[in-house]
């Protein structure tokens, strides 16, 4: 088990190194010279050019420049936003709270509603199960921005229960502002989680080892807990984990739709403004988070299913 | 001596493709305390379902009529805690051990689960008993095995674990449902030997389900032969082998190749085995029987006593002794 | 973008034991169970109908639209259905119905290109990986592992920042982001197929790798390829529309469903939801139909694989 975790962590570091290289290197894919890209096509003064050359070591070989950038990034310095004259890290720090809260709230919605409905659907028959299936089909068809627009119209314009745009001030108000975005972000993901949960639990109920437990006279609640749900937790955890990972990028859409001042919406603005240092910085942060979450999912899978890490040594 | 298990006129209908289909018809037999009964038949004969009916493991939507009595208690009417108590008296050993053990829990957890959950035995004591049970089924280094996961053990070992677990709850009746069919031949004979020895040691009753007539004869006192959901013959094992009364039993005996003599052609029963709901009226075996007459095809056959056993064939007396004669190969 | 979780789970693809022993003659392709008109059921045929309408619009939209989608008449901004304008006007006074009809083209064609490219890359990598195995397989798998680190939208945003917003950059980025998932799923199926007796018989008989791959291996995983391609087409529609919504894909004032949702947001907040909601409805209908069809095809392909 330990060997497995170490292996996965090594893969994590390697992947992140290569990914960071790609993120950094994409700057040089842009047509034109790096300085033009960094300044977003704005004509820089000679002092700015000199400063940029020094800061980005633009006279050094590529890998050296990459290395400087990476080392700085690990120390928390992601460079400067040229249009805004502010440190990228500061800009990120101001906005990461909103994104983190949004993703957290959405994750809670997905787990509680998705897994909850899935289990309910699997353990019941007839009308309740059909209801679960139908509602999950409906929400599956709503990609995030579609759900955002519909929710905004129904619950912010027609029925003024929630604010349509903005972050809000203070804890409770911020939460109020995050509810519609969280629901929009969760919509299509919930459907997938519900379906997978329902299928997984249904499948476990039919398994022979559950029959064995029944034949030994164990109480139904014990069987559900220790055998059905415990085993179904493997695919369920995987799909929940991967879904949460996808939220990291998808938040950009919802933040833009609801006018939230988060990392995702800022990334989009920076891309439009060609504020390249910011794009690189936020991309790096998002990629790191994405890969870390994926690795955690792999490790969780191995913890839940001993066949993965330990392997078969049948004699 | 009152029988430990009594099955009377058991009829089971299953919901197959949303239609109720009969799979067992009017089955009757009994097992005494300490007796091993073999239940032999081909696929579709209803033998597995009979075991499941006794263990109350029938699938959802099954309709059951008749009586199943265990130690005087009506099994089919049990519910709740009484049903769970019944389950500890009747232990089941299933066919494919790898599918029947939870793959994400350790062997120790599997073996001690009912002791800990139902009998409130503390974990160390339960593990101790489990280790002892593993030794009895011939597994070395039991403490190491207990810490392992099922995928780390071979099929034969897992089946021994199943048997050891079944015996932990100190049952009075063991239902072995084709428990060696999924194993290779060597493991098969080892597992059978262990099962037989332990059963005799503890005076357990056993219902041994198999498609192998000779295997049943080796470990059982009496044998029931089932066809198309009905019991067609019940005899002591060796009598059944030497002098089968029902044409189907005789055909099963003949079908097994004998390594002591040469044969030009393997003997097979013409046609294919049917389930109860596919069977014709009249004698269900008639379409495949070489001795059938029009009377057979038109009359429902009843069980009659003959030679210390029972047989479901009107012509049994008439055919006695002639069933094992070499037949002309068509 | 909903993730293709089925493919993202650890595959550990172990090739199955070769199937029942039928004498294989690689001269004739192994019979693949296909029916010309599969049993789709009511839902399936509705999906096909919706997709057919969308495709027709994509091809003929600009020809059959009643009014000029770009003609601005500000005095009619956000006016509801009026005269021949069945859906009224959008926020800039342009005929809504015409814009919807014309918008089908960019939405669907873009997504089609993305999924075709992704399928091409994914299946090439998968078959090459499965066929040659060994170090090529390891190298490809490692490369794909890195690509998995980039969610599609992120890659598209990066591409937009580097190359400027537009369909090409966004489309290629999405195709590259999808390829690893496709490659993973198809690699598993290709490995299974590779291990089958008829392929090995062909190798022994001396048929070339190219011939075996194209004549035998690919056709037998083709139903899976088509199914996955359909599913990813659905993702592409959603992702491209989302990118256009963000302003990084198709640019306004071009008529495109994603752009229309973005442009329709302000009128919606003012109480004129028709533009945004109509565009959303179109997207949702097409995506539902495509997903439904894709799932059916997937079920059929795994059935035929057995």
C-alpha cells in the first residue's frame, strides 16, 4: 500500500512538472515574440522591455527561464501582471476564496443530492425510483451555463429569491449569492453521480457475496452498510472525485454567468486581455489542483479496493 | 426417529420474464439427524432451488407452497429474528467461493462477522475460533491467512474457508450447493474429503447437491434424483447405483464412462433436460425414456414405495433389473 | 463539461482469453453483428429526428432563414413575436428565429470537427499502442497521463490567450483535451481485440500489421468508436457553446447558440428571456438527443463486443 502511494505521488510530481512546462512553454507558441505576448500587444517602452528581459530572463536559454519561473512559483511568486502592475499571486489570492467556496458548496450539493438520490433510487422500486431517474435525466441535459441562465431567470428575475449577480458581503450574504451558482454548477454533475450511484448499489445488491451474508442471518441494515454500500463506495467515490475535479475548470463558466469575482472568471478576462502572466499563473494553480484531486481519487480507490494495491498472489 | 428436515409437497414458482414459471413440483423428502442426503439432477431439475427454498434464499417474487419443517418448525412461515435464528442452524456452502466472499474485506472479517454481529462474541475470541476452524479444514498458518484478502487465496483454499465459516456457527444442517463444481479436480477431491470427514465428526446432517451421481454416492447415505422439478427416485446410495429403479436414474448411472471397460460410443440420454414449466403432461421423462408407453405419457406418475425406496414410475416394478442392460446404440 | 467517467476509471485492461474456438480464416472479416436499422425505441427515434432537424439546419439554415440574421433594427429590440417574426427579436433588434437557424451551423459543425479530430487522434494512438505494445505503449500512456492533467476548458482558455479567441484555437484545444479519454477507452477495446484468435491466426499466416489493423481490428471496434464519437460530439457541443458564451470561441456578432446565450443574458436580467432561453433550449435539445443516442450506441457496441 505504501509503495502504491509513493508511486502515485512520484507520478503526480512528474505530471505536474511536465504540465507546468507546457503551461510556461505555451507562451512561446504564440505568434510574435514573447515580449509582445507578455505585454498583450501593447507597445512597451524601452525601460519596460529591459525590465521584462531581466525579469523573465529572456536572454537565457528556454529551460533556464522555465526553471527560474518554476522556482519562483514554488516560492509563491508567479510574476507580475503587466496591465495591472500587481503581483499575480496577490491577484490570485484575492479571488481564490470565492472559487474555493463555490467549489466546496457545489461539492456538498453533488454528494448529498447525487449520492443520496442514487441510494434512494437503488433501494426502492416503482414510483420513487422512476422519479429519481426522470429528475436525473432532466438535470443531465443542463450544461452549467444553460442551468445558470435558467436559474437566473426563474429564481432571480421572476421570483426574486436570490441575487442574480455579484459576490455579496459578509458570510451569510456571500452564501446567499453562491446558492444559485452552486446549483447551476452542480446540475449536470449531479445527474451523473446519481446514475452511477444507483447502478453501483443496484449491482451490489445482486452480488453473490451479499447472498452469503443473507444466508448467515445477518440483519438487513448490517448487510447494507458493511457489504452493499461499502463495496458500492468504490465506483461512487471515483465518480464523485472526478466530478469534483472537473468543477475546477467549469467554475469559470458559472462565475462569468453570475458575475462572481473568482479565479475562473478572472482567467477568462485575463485571456481576453492577453494578460499572459495572469493566465499562466492561474492555469498553473488550476492544473495543480486538478492533478492533486485526481491523484487523491486514485489513492482513495486503492484504499477502498485492496485488489488494486496489493495485487493477486494466489497460490 | 423424527426427521430433522422434512420437505413436503414443495412447489415453487419463479417470476421469469415477468411470468410465473413452475420450477419445483410437489417435492417430498426427509433428512434425519446426522444423515447425508444427495440431491442429484441436471440443470433445470430444480435441485438448487430446493436448497434455496430450505435456506429461504429464493429470489424476489417467488411463490412457494407446501411445507418445509426443520426440527418441527415451519421454515416457510418464519420472519424477523426467528428467521435469522433458523439461518444459524442451516449453513450454506455455495458453488463459486470467489464470488461469494466480499473481496474488499479480510478473511478474518468474513469468518467472524456473524459471530461478532449476532452472538456478540468479542473480536479476539472470534478470531481465535476462526483460526481453529481454518486448521480443521487443513489450512496452514491460519493467522497469516486471516489477515489476507480473498484475492490472495486460491479457489480451493477459499472453498475451505467457506466450509470452515459454515461450521463456525455450529449448524445442524449443511446445504452444499455444487460446492466443488467450480474447482479443479485435485482441489475437488481434497475439499470433498474434508467436508465428509468434518460432517461425520460432528454428526451434521447434509443436503449435498450435485450433478454427479457417483460423487453423491461416495459421500451420502441416501440419494434423491430430481428431474424437471420432481423427485423421481429416492434410495440408499449404493442401492441406487447397483439397482436403479427409475429409467432416468439408470440412464445417469450408465452415462458415466467406466474406465474398466472399453466402449465404442459414450452413452448419452437423447434429448435435453427440461425445467418443470417446459415439461409435458404425464410422465415428464417420457419424451426421453426408452421404455415409455402411451400409458406413461397420459398418466401423471405418483411416487410409490419399492425396495426400501421410492420411485416415480408406474412401470418400475415391471422394468426392475432390466434397466442396466446394455442397450442397442441408435 | 460532463466527464466521461466510464473511461476515466482505471482500466487495467487485461485482454480476455481468446473467444470460442472457431476456425478463423483471415481471408474473410470476422462476422460483426450489425443490424441496418437497430432497435432504438421511441426515445431513440425522437433523438434521431431532433438531430436530423439540427443537421438540416446546419447545412441549409442560411438558405432557408426567413430574415437576415445580422440586420439590426434597434427600435425592435426585445420585441416579442410580431408578424412574420415567429420568435420576435433579440436585444439588438435582429430576428431571433433566423439567428437560431443560422446558429446551428457554427454550433454543430464546430463540434463535429472537434469530435472527428479527437476520434482520429484517439483511435490512432489506441490502435498503435495496443498493436505494438511494449515501449511505444508505455510512452503513449505516459504522454496521455500528462494530457489528462488539462481539463478541456482550461486548455481552450490557454489556446485563446495564446492564439486569440476563435473557433479554430478553441476547437483544436478541445480535440486535444478529449483525445486521451478516447484513447484510453479504445485502447482497452483494441487490446481485447488484438488478443483474439483470428488476429493471431492472421499474424501467423503472414498478413501485414497494416492490413490486419485496417481490415480486421478497426472494423471490429468500429461500433465502439462510433458510440464514443457520438458521446464526445455531445460534449463538444456543450463545451464549444460554453466557450462562445465566455467570449473565447465564436465571436459576436456572429449568430451562434452559445453567443446568443451570452448576448441574451442582459435582456434576460431585464425581463426579456426569450433570446437566451431559446438558445439554451436548442442546445439542450440537441445535446440530450445526442447523449441519448450515444448511450444507446454504446450499449449496443458493448453487446456486440462480447
